[in-house]
C-alpha cells in the first residue's frame, strides 16, 4: 500500500466520522468541507466508523438519483425478516436496543420511510390525493390567514431583536400543519416538544429526563420513548375520528380502509400521524430560518426578491437546496450491483447525503453561492423516486405564502449573534439564529 493510499484511507476515516456521527453536524463549515472532499476525492467511499455498520457514503447527485429510482435493488424498508436494515442510520447499540423492543425487527414505525413498493404504494395512497396541488389550492386562503396571524402575533412594527428560530420560525409551520391535520391548538406545544425529542435524539439540548445520557443506546432510547408518547396521544385521535369524522386530514387517515374493506391497522395511522406531526413542520421551519439567514447575509438578494415578488418561488427552491433539512436516509442493496465503477455486494448499506448532492458542481453552477435566480434548480431536498416527500407541495406552499407576506414588510435584517445547529445526522437545521429584524 502506497503512502498516498494510506493518506487517502486516513482521510476517508476522518471524513466518515464527520459525516456519520451526530456530533459531526454541530458546525456546518467542517461538515460541508467533508462533503466537498467526498465529492472530489471519493464520491462513493465506504466509511467504517466505530460502533456503526459499514456504510457507503453517497455524495453525488447522480448516484443518489440512480439509487432512489430503483427501490427493488436499493431497499428502504426496515422489514421484519433477519438482515433487514434501518432506513435511518443509528449506531449498532441503538439498533440492538430497537430490536429488543420489537422482537428482532428494525421496523419501529409503520410509516412510508420503512416501506417498499407495493406496500409503500398502498399506504401512500391513503392520503396521496389530499397532498396533491389541486387539493392544497383550496387551503391557500386559510394558510395565508395563518401566516398573517403569525406575523402579527410574534413580530411587531419597528425593531425586533429576536431568535428567529425560537421566537418565530418554529411556530408558523407547526400551527399550519396541526390546523389542517386536526390537532387542537392547545396541544401544539406537546407536538413541538415531542418533535424536538424525536429529531434531536442525539442532541444534548433535547435530552429527555427519562433517558440515561451518554450511553451508546441513548439516542435510540429517546427515539423510542418519543414514539410511544406520540402513539399514546394519537390512539385517542384515531378512535375519535372513526367515531366522529371531521373535515380534516386526521379523519382521512384514521378512516382509510384496505382492499378488503377493513380499517388499516392502527399502527399505519400512527405512522402517518407521527410523520405529519414531525417532518410536517420541522423541515419547513428549518428552511425558513436558513433562508432568512442567507437574506441577512446577502441584502442584495433580499432587495431583488422584494422588487420582484415573482421570484418568491425561486427563493423557496434555493432555500430548500441550501438548507436540505433532511440530511440522509439509508438504503440496502438487495443484490450485487455496480455503482460508479464500484462492486456493490448484496446487503451493503448506503447513506444518501442529500446536503452534499445539493452542492454538487456537476449539477449546480457555483453551488456554494446562494442565488435566488438559479434556474434550473434540480435540488433533491425532498428526495427522488418513490420515496420523494409526499408533503413537498404543502411545504413549498407554506413557505411561499410566508415570504409573500413577510418580505414586503422587512426594512432590514441583520445577524446579531452566534448561530447554533441541531446536533443530528438525520433531520435538522438551525436551532438558534439571533437577528435584528426591522419591519415596516
């Protein structure tokens, strides 16, 4: 082995730890430098991080698309049979803890993330029509009213010295999705806390009191505890909607029936509800905050979109590319395969690095520059293929409406303190963004 080979191997080990370990995501700068190194030097390298299964780091846009469009070869499902994998990367101790609760399965949730076609298709169809643009259009006036209400409630004319995440961005998407979903407003704070525990399982700031800290399985314990709390809440919601249907998304899901005309098992309703109650708002708030940060750093871009409101949809797309709040999902090869000239063996796992793919210079010109007028913008912040996020149109609608309402009122926005990022390798973004925001 040559000195150059040893050096490259050492570098892959270091980069692998940066990308795989949740603590490697506390600071964007070294993380995105690690992504850049992978794309330029080892775009499909296999990381071997202590305490984790070996995993291929998929850093290029084209490779992720090739994997995502072939769910029969690269499975997402956390099945019941031995050898099935976890579509969310956690350490070996966490996986073992999960299996101890489920009787050996890593399928801890009956939700789309853990399913493959045709089961994935059947469960997705439960609410697919509700999330289509044609249906969402009728909710636009309601969402616009909620955006105006949020601005009036949390911001004021003149100077606002706030943490944009904690004092504003978290609340609007949560209130929108819970209002459309059918969760009472007085329960929204509970949904917020459980979401932060769910996605922040590896973040010390989101540690639950009933989880023993600093143990290898702590994140999995917290994940499981949050899921159980969600289940306890949503069981009552399922029963209520089956007995007394309402005009909301919860009723559509709770009342869904399978091909035999029977209700789907409650576990599938729980899976839908957990996905909506977590990813349905957390990713949107992360993107709102990350976009405002970029507008603060680039006042010319703020002025551009204020002068031409037709650019708001482009601003939303560039914000999604830039933030990419869903950092990864994993897939597992069901057979031998060749990808980017590498021999893949059946059973190999892949960590799809969406943040890296959305900075790929082969797809995006000047990828490390925030550009509202970027066209085309072929970001994959919502994934690609059968597992492309079902809520993407709602998320973009929420953000478009908020920016249409907020940006005309912004006279200036400046960053006033240190930003902080959620410590997670899964889903997350800014958790603190101190700003001075002056509104007309």
